[in-house]
């Protein structure tokens, strides 16, 4: 969803996603935390080798941003 988007486009896409929350579900796959500045997920799942190794809320994504994946 955030691949190649400039900051203005990312804000616009995020606004639409946030406006539809509660009406539908979204699966956001990202390697960058930038979109999470605009959209706070209810659930975060970390996949390694195709398996969920950790689940949590948006704070888990913040922890990965700080510490990387090696601690998982």
C-alpha cells in the first residue's frame, strides 16, 4: 500500500483507509513503519519464513522499528 507513495499520497491513502475503518477490514503489508504514522492497526503480526512468530498491537511495530527483527 505504501510502496512508492510520496508523503502527500500516503496521507491521502491513509485518510481513505481510516474513513472506512469499522465498515471493512484491511490487510496492510509493509516493511516500513511510515504508514503506521497515519494508520494505527488493531493487530500486528510478524511473519518470518511464512510463519507468524509474534502478534500484538501497533506497539509491536514500533518495537520492531527500534530493535529490528533479530530479537524475535
